[in-house]
């Protein structure tokens, strides 16, 4: 999470219009495929949502930035206070109907209602084995849990817009104190693995503002990072042990770097050290501040995107969709908008699927452009006309659609427009787009079932985002695409 430049905030609405993303998920009969409902919240609760999850009995549980943990029964519309007094909680994970894990600023905490009267009475530290300097931006996120019961948490770096306190927790590093976002205490900018007994292991470094974690069914951990210094644009990383992801100051806590000042290392050296992102989110017109990633495990209850990942976005009335694939053994893939506006607010910070397959969204405006509240997105049983997947081939890309396409429009290569570009890896804040080039589509071949289109394009080169706009393509019944722009991060070729 991060503060956003005022100029970007002011032009957000204009950029959305320019993006050609579409605003409504229209059905074949003109109705919406998805609807958004705002949930009524208790009077007096500041609904700056830090975390959402569902208890096994179906109740929603949420934590809020002023320290409350609340439960909500949708059937009775009743909110109940489960716990309070927490410090800046920014994640919650349900363990049972009477136990949750909450990541607050100072520690990962296990909170239990031991007598099962609906009120927590036991607060236990799982881990606090990381530094705190008092800087306002030292947020903490997680846990995500692997199949062996280990927890993974991620720590924000500190901001140069504020200093540190005289009394800190953990070792101080003057080298780590440098930079716009810095790592003056362990392990700012790191992912940590926490064993069930509380043993805490430094896992991966080089993150700036990792506001969200998601573990897939094979224990692959995915974390987004927000655009800023060392990040030309926002990204989604596949996190691996001992890997470095590019934000330099956190290297001061890496073994072997005791006498090295990371910011004095040449950029080409750091570039060779870092692990590239699986997905890059083009900045400004698409995503400004990605938040929690969440895989659709509803088995089709939420529509045609089962198994894919949704990611929240702070600055737009938008949730995005991610289509990952493996190429040469590594993740890369495409991203597009899932929902824009249609009643959705901004500040979309936390996501959770209900047992009924609805996507609940918690919003916040605490220190950033955003909103307060909780909303629920429900699939209305209608399949929207969308690009379901975009997959790399040896000659271009294969597009799979949610519904059969009109072969006449879909087989016209001139309806597919590709622009490729990259964002520079450097220390300054953000990056312009570089290497902008239009790439011609020479052939568009429609499959026999009219669900796929194979595109042959003139130039495939790794290291670029391939920004595709589709114009005038229709479904067999004449419906237009809901979202006609898809962005593929090309790291490796087939």
C-alpha cells in the first residue's frame, strides 16, 4: 500500500475513459452478469477494512484499522464484536468458529474464544520476530498457510516521508535507512515463513509494499507489489525461497551483505540479481495500487473464471483478473479487468469468497485515496462475453473466449491491435513506458467450436508487456466484448 500522487488521483477518471475497458458486464438480454450490493455496517464502526474471511459456520469475520474484529451473520444481518484493542490489523485468517489469526502491526496474533461465548478471551503471540522503527508505513500482511501448516507474512518498507523513533525494536541499519522506501530494521521488504511453533525464517527479499498474499493449491505463493522506487509499475510476483525481487534496501538483511550498501550497487548488478514478475500491471490507466490476490475456488459458483485469480485495486472502481500459465517452468501470463464501476467503490483492499460463492470486498481509505465499506459481488448466472484466457504460442497468442465468437469478425486480423512496451528498472519513483512499438497481427484463425482464436503476430520478444486491444469482435449472438483490453507479460518464449 502506498500514498498516491495527487496528479494521478485527479486524472484517474479520465484515464479510465481512455482505457477502453468497458464498464458493465452485460448479458445477452442486456442485464448484468454480476451485481454489486453494499452491506450495511454498524453505526460507529469506522469501516476501514484490514481483513476479511469466512468462518466455517458461514459468518463473515473482518478486522478494521481501529482495532476491532467483528463477525457478521448475513441471515440475521447482525454484527457482533469478537475482539478489540488491536494495533492497525491488516489481515485476518479464520481457523475455526472460535479462533482467528490476525496480523497486527507489532505481531501475528492468535485470538481465541476459549469459552465459546462469542467474545475472544485469549490473545497469543505467534511471532513478533521482526523489527519496528515506528515509521507509519511499516505495515504487515498475512498469514497465508501452506499444506504443512506454515504461515507466510510480508512486511512493508518504511517511508522517507517520515522518520523513525528513538526507541526501536530490532537491529538498526544505517545503510538500510537510505532511499525513498527503506529497511532500517529487520526484515522490512521481506517475506517471512513462520513454523507452527513460532520459529520465524527469513524467506525472500526485495519487496516494497506487498499488500496481499495468496497461496495456490500447490503451495505457490503470490504477492503483489506497488509501483514506486525500484518499481516502474505494479507487479505480481511468484515468491520463492532466497529470491530477491528488486527493491534494493532490504538486501541489508541478506546474509553476506553486512559490509555492502545496496543503494551503491550498480543497477545492472541488481537487475541480474532480481527475479522478474510473473505479471506486470500497466500503471495509471489500468492499476495504481494492487491489493489482495484471491483464487476463485468456488467451482463455478462465481461464473466462468474458476481457478483464476482476482486482485483488488485501491485507486479505481475496479477488480482485475489474472490468467497465469507456465512457460519454461516459470509463471507468466495475462491480466485484464474483471469489473469496473457497476456500483463498485474504490479502495478495494480485501477480498473473500463466501461459502455461497459470492465475492466480498472490503474497502479502506486510511491514508490513501479510497472508500470505506464492505460490498458483495454476486454472479447472476449469465456468462459475460470475455477473453477467458490468453496463452502464448510459438507464433503469437491463443485466445479462448467465454462464449463462441462470430467467426467473420473474429477471423479479421485487423481487429486485434498490439502495442508492446516495458518499464525501466531503476531507483527513481515509477517509470515511463519505453520501447513502445506497434506489432502487426498477420493471421487470426478461429477454431471449429468458435471458442478459440489463434493469432500469428510479427514479432515476439521477451521483456515486454504485450498490450492487446480488440475492436469490433462479437459473440455469435452479436454481443460485444465486455472488456476488450488484455495485457500479457512476456518473460519467456515457448
